[in-house]
C-alpha cells in the first residue's frame, strides 16, 4: 500500500477545510493508496508533472507519485472558482 505524504501547504489547507470536503479528499487519497496513478496528469502550469483530482464543488488536489515506488506526495490543495482560476 502506498504511503501518502503532505507538503506543509497541503496539510494546512486540509486541516482548515470543512469536514464534508475534508472527508471527500481523504476518501480519494485512500483510493490513491491502492492505485496511485488512477488520476490523469494535470495540464495546470502551476504544478507541472502533477496529477490532480477535484472534490466538489471547488477544491482541487495536486499530487505526484514517486518514480521508483507508489508513494504519493500531496503538493497542494487549492480552492478554484467555477472558471478554473484560483481563489487563494
């Protein structure tokens, strides 16, 4: 099973999310422990080489998978507006 490691920004963002959204993020990270490469590589220029997934309605998680293993490094958790820009 893959190990999930968080950047300081991602950990802080996760801790401040409302419980319902935090549960959604944690559920998807649980999936990643089984299948780390299940989400496509993102084309977002802010996080080159990262994969990403959305948690409704507006949170996006960016992560990388270790090259020689299946460990997951959560790079960032961002709040996005409906048009795809960043709120903060």
